[in-house]
C-alpha cells in the first residue's frame, strides 16, 4: 500500500495525479491506438476483429467459432460448485427485484384538443462488455443484463475476451441465467468497435454498456453519438475511515 505524508518533501507533486484522476482526457497514446483500431474494424469488419483477437488474446477466431455455443454454456454450468451457482442465483433474484421497481411506464393526458404524455419503449438491441482475465466477474453480467431484461430489451449480446481461449465459467453461467445466448469471445477496443459499427459476425447494437480497461473506456467515449453508452467507467475506489477502536477484520 502506498502511503503519502503531508509533511514529506514533494508531497504536492505526488498528490497531484490523485487529485486530477477524474480528468476526462485520456492518454494520447491510448487515444491514437484506439482510433486506429476503431477505423480498422469499421473498414475491414471481421478480418480486423479476428486479427486483433489473435494479437491481444492469442486466440484464432473465425465466423464459425467467435460465438459461444450451447456446449460451452453447459460445460460452464457443470464446472461450478452448487454453492457458487446458488450464490449467483440469489444475486440474480435480488438484482431483478430491485430493478423491477425502477421500470418507467407510459402515460398520456388530454389538455383540450391536445394529447400530452410520455411513451416508454425499450431499446431494440444492447451490447454488454464484460471484462475477461483477472477482472472477470459474473456480477458484471448480472448488473448489466438484468436491467436490460427488466426494461424489455429484445436482443442482448455480450462481448468478452477469452485470453488463450479461456472464459470464466461463472460469467458464462450468469449469462445463461440471464437468457443471453449471443455471447462472443472478443474483447478490447475492437469488441466495442464491432458492437458500434457491426461486422458480418456481430450485429450493430443501439447501446453499449459495461466496464473495461482504459482502451475499452476510450473506445466507448469515441463511439458515443453513433451509439449510446452508459458511462465512461473508471477504477473503483474505496475509502475507509476508521479510528483505533474499529475492528480490523471488518476494515479489511
């Protein structure tokens, strides 16, 4: 853990990056790299998408194997312990119950010869980005797919990287539980590009949601306007304030 002391020399210089951590401008190197990836996928579709996947995830993809099959979903379910599956089901139930209370409804009133109101219609097609590797969590699926299902979104797809061909079994199980059948083994800025522009294998979506690394975040920022996005997600931060009487185990 890195500790900063206000009385140490150079404290102001050390604290500045933390104070300015919410600046929206990303690193120029990342912006330029993402811009090239987006342009390449927009122009060359699957060909560019699969080349980037081989380069970054060491995975050879074709139009036939880019989409996760029913067998993958079944194997994932078989791999998980009953305890973990029960926990995911409990989370599903709780999240679903919460979001059902948020559903907006259409309403109309007549004012003289005028009819005023609000028409609520679900988005047609939404793309979920789910991180892979060490930051791969079933909660990323549940927190994004369930609200879409509750809202009545007709088509939900998931793009998630599969480094070396491996996808987290809990993520696949959560996707299956949410009724998501269109799951693609692609990640990074190239996956965002595929969802935003569409390729032969992946249909264009109307909105892209979900967290990712700096390249994914920059890609979402760059395609906003061509498609909708949820937000530019940054690192999760936790601040614990405790005195000497706090239980150390609870703090940990």
